[in-house]
């Protein structure tokens, strides 16, 4: 897919415009891998010079810090910062809001200062500038509802960029009754992705899927691999006839 590592660029004496931070989900989860590949398609289509770290990339440490293990977080973060600074990285794009939030807001305190953007922001810019366009009509006529992820929305106040991306589609967009700053967590944040739910009457992802289904939507659009997993699990458990896609998959429908 024409993806080079920073090490390969460095050996050629070239500095790429952008580093794509793939993240743990984007690297190892089979569903999230499709989103990583989709972003690569977008970057190639827009003729953006980019690289990945490859095996030099480690977890940002977000789950460790959220779960209370500050030592592991700082160990991972310092290792990543050393690698990023060695390559003189200036600008980073992520598909994961958890990686986005950690790299953008928590790495500077440890010496890692970078311009960090989420792929929804990049997609909006590229669409607005005409550098990419919507391809395919697989989802034509489908009604879409958008789920705000916590780390992109409430943590970083980014609500309009993903919606602006969806506005480029020829689809009806409907909002859940809890959206934007009042949106409901999918249930994966704060380290919850890696542990069992607390006892309760209803799993939080089931509640969120019910809210999405109540809009009459055919598609739930998300911007986070954690949300993608949780919403997919909720759809399967409720046996709902709803599809869950990352916003990048709705732009390049192939």
C-alpha cells in the first residue's frame, strides 16, 4: 500500500510531511486494521508524504494511565517520545481519539511537543480543499447517525469536524437525543475496554445502540476503534439490523 517507515525515509535523507500513528487497535485488531488501510488510501489519494514508525511504535500508555499505573504510562511515553524526537517528528495524525488525546495533551509534559490531529480533522480539510472526494455509492439512501467518542468530543471539544465530513455524503444525518457534549460513552473509555463491566441492569453499549436504533438510522458512524468494537458488540447482542462504520469508510465506499 506504499507505506514507508520513518527509518526508511531517514535512510533516503527525506522528512515526510506527516507521521501516521497507527495505534494498538489499528495495528492488531482485524476490524480496526481496515480503518488504518482506509486512511492510507486517503493519504495516497491526497498525495501526502507520510510515514509510520512500524515496529518502533509502542502503545501510547493511555490504558495504563487510565487504569492507574502511572509508572507503565511514563515508561511507554518516554520511550515513544525518544523515538519521535529522534526522527524530528512535527505533525502526527491518528485514527484513535485515545492516542490523539494522549499524544496531544499528555506527552508535552514529558518533552513530546507535536502538532497532533485526528483523522476526522484531516478528512474535513482534504474534502473542503477538494484534495479527496467521496467515492462509491454503496450506502446511498441510508440514514446515518453519528456517535460522539468521549476523547474526541468532551475531552477535546471536537464535535463539528466529523459531522462536516458526513455532510459531504448524499445521506440523511440524524442525531441521537444524547449527542455532542451530552453524548453517552460507548463503555470502553478509561481502561474499561480491557476489563469486565461493573454489575448493572444494562450494559452501556447496549443502551447506546438502543439510542441509535431509536433514530431509525441504518448506519452508526464512529471515529474511534474502541467505539467501533463496543457499538458492533451492542448491535450483535441486540440483533439490530444496523451497520457500524468509521467515518473514513463512508467517504471511500469501496
